[in-house]
C-alpha cells in the first residue's frame, strides 16, 4: 500500500491558507494574477493525487472517497479559480462550483464524524465541514451581490478568512502529524520489485 495522504493534506493546508489570505486581502486587488501560481500549484497536486486515490483506492475502505474525491473537487476548484484570475474572468461560475463542492465536503465531514472515521473523527469532520463552508460562503456572496459583496464588506471577508484559517489549523495539525507517523510506519516498507 502506498499512502500519499500526507502530501494531499499539506497541499490543502497551503491552498486554504492562500484562499484565506485572498479572501481577506486579495479580492478586488489590482494585480489578481499574483494569486494564480499558488492556486494552480494547489489545484494541480489536489487533482493529480485525488484522481489517483479515487481510481486506485490505496487507503482502506471509504477513506478513498472522503479524501480522494474531495481532493479532486478541491483541486478543480483551485484550478478554475487560477484560470479565472489569470484571464480576468468573473468568479461567479467558480463560486457556483464551490457551492456544490462545499456542500459535498459538509456531507463528508458529518459522515466522518458519524462513522468515527480517522484517528480524530470530530476534528477531521470539523475540518471537512469548515472547508465546505468556505465554498458555501463564496456562492452566497456571489448570489447576494452587492448586499454581501466580498469586495467591499471587510467584516464578511474577515469572517470568511477566520473560518478558513480554523480549517487550515485542523488540516495542518492532521497533515504534519501524519508525516510524523508515516515516516515511522513506512520506514521498513520495501517495493515489490525489491522483495
């Protein structure tokens, strides 16, 4: 079994931090293209690793669905945002996609908690839920323009950024703890070709 969940978690941590920073400081900034590389890097890793996990199931049971499929949705969302920012397009369709991806993350988070998945199901479930709320929030703000405009409402931007930063803290803790554990648990692993 080859487990690359650590890579996915740390990339998601970086991506969510970039997103929180973008929500708080970058929306409406003159140079929107400065966000493209960070969003694209996050999206690329999430899509490639998520598709691999979704199609090959390297983890046990439904962990592949929770982490693999959510990674693909997350990655496509970041790649879409990167493309829209690079081209100067409106983010409305990206926010619509974010709504459905976010809703899926909320459902997965609730189910992770109810099934007792992961070593810390409540923490992981809350991480999924908060990440999903970021997508729901983006769509709500686009739908309710100009009333809830993120471009002009500093309070809403701060709330959105705080929700994302809490998710960052959860995924950072999970990802870096997993690196610590995986380096020990995989230290004696030998590829089939060398056995």
